[in-house]
C-alpha cells in the first residue's frame, strides 16, 4: 500500500478512494471549518467547486485574497502557479492544491533558464511578467501584472523606461498597442485562448449578428481587433452585467460562463468555439478541469499535495508580486 506522499509523487494528487455515500460538499465544509482553511477558486474551474469556494476570482483578485486571508491553510483550486503565488505571499500558511499536475501552458512556455538568458540580452530593461508564470520567473521579474492591471502598471513607469514583457505575447502586444509603449515580448501563449477557431467564430458571428463579441487579451490579435470589448475575466463579467445588450459571444475559457449566468440569467451567453482538437465545442483549459470535488476533499483531509517554494526564490518573487499589489490598490 502506497503512502500519501508516494501517491502525490506518482499521480500528482491523493488517490485514496472516497466512500460512495459521503456528502462531499458537507464534508468539505466541515473540514474547512475544523482546519481553519479557506478555499480559493478561479473562474475557470468547474461550477460545483466555484459554488462552494470562499472566494472566486481572477488572478489579481485571488492574489489579493491570498495575501489577506487569516486562515491557517489555503486550498487553491486553480493551477500550480496560483498555489505558488499564494505561498509566496503567505509563507507561514500551508498551501495545498487539489492536483499537482494542474499546470499552465503559458507558464510552461517560459523556462527559467531560457528566460534568464533572454533577460541578460536587455540589461537596461525592466521586466514586467504576467502573473501566469512560475515562481522562478517571478523571481527574475521587477513587477508582476495581471490582465486586470497590466495597462495601469505599464503606464505607471516613465515613458523612457525600456520594458521586457513576459510570458504572454498576445497580452503584451495588446498592452503595447494600448499604451503606445514599444516593449520587448517573450513569445509565450495560452493554449486555451489561441485555440479559439477563427473560422468557427466567423460562422458563429454570422449566425448571431446581434451578439457582442467580448474577449480576453490573451486571445490572438485578429480576434481582439474584431472584438467589441476586451478585458480581464473579471472585466468581462462586469461588462455583461452592466451592458444594455442581452447577447454575447464570450472569447475566453468557458468556466466564466457559470458566474456570468448566475449574474445575468436573462441574457444569452455563447462560448467562443474551440478548434476541432478541443474536447468540447467551447474553449476549456484541461488543467483547470483537473480540479474535482473528490480531489478538493482529499486535499483538505490529507493536506496534500502541498506547495513549496524555495526561500531564496520566494523572497525575490515576493518583491515583484508585492510591487504589483501596491500599484493595484483601488482596482
């Protein structure tokens, strides 16, 4: 029989079987209270997890909540770099994620050694990194940003300050165009947002001429140029709530539609179509979907798999994240 640590090492999560008659939601809530734990969930995880989370948000909101929580343990339902960010901000708290294999294609697109060599080519540049990156990249960064605050952070710097923007080239290009800043871009991308099918989207727009197209800035440039509104996940949610329109095509990960439908049940929300390689007709992140109720329960019960960040990396990364949070006050 394998130990819990061996299960996590082999599978990335605790594989212990859960009794069929257990009320998972009730048990998760019981354990959460018993262990003084808080559950943070990204908008992209499954609806049933969003509904039991203490806080739901995008990268900025989750980072702010991780920094503010008084809980002894954080269960982070999202992807690996999010758990790392929570640990960077709260080193004395136990940070656990449901599945250690829940990574991020964008974070993986920027290996630390290659990025360090890239950065060395531009010694007079400041580094702004999108939060969707590893702790090692954050440690090589001057200021972290999110899609919610990237424009504000870039605009806060002197006009003559040279900038490297990493790792998402689509977001970097969008920020460059909006701010008029000529930035050096690392060529990374999110598989979910670049997988949106241009051809299927064109057909969808033709069939729904009365729908507004709203998009996340991680999408490709041609999709952003034709969009009626571009913003972060939280920004898109706010837009559908405040807009007079009642029909939207939503070009981002389809998990956000759950919260949108709760907020505006009377409006028509259509997920932007993924390519033929996608498992559904919409755009879904396979890593976010690794989070399940069973894994959340096991993570709480066994307090595994736990996130660790080496202290030398954490301290350097903390400076870049803390600077973002300071510049983001009021957002």
